[in-house]
C-alpha cells in the first residue's frame, strides 16, 4: 500500500511509545468529549509537523458506558 494516508499512519504509529494511543486532529474532533488527551507534535523532515493527541484516559463521566468501552 502507498499514499499519504499510509505514510501519515506510519508516522503516528512510530511516534507512539509502547502502550500509547495517538490520534489525529481529525479523530480528536470525534473523541474530545470522551477522552482526556494531551496535544503533541510529531516532527517530520519533509511533510512538516503533524498535530496529534495522546489519549491519556477515558473521562470519568464515560467510564462504565458500554459503547465507549468497546472503543
């Protein structure tokens, strides 16, 4: 597989440490109400910096929610 989506995905995966979840700005727009996150920057040589969000936890108000737990 080739293309921008695959390249960007590889950048997020390589920037995440073991056990961490990084999401794109686009995905952050979908999960900000549910997840406690921290904004981080992924440095690249040719594509410019990517904005990412490190998911730290599920917000307390959503813990126990069966839909959220499946995510």
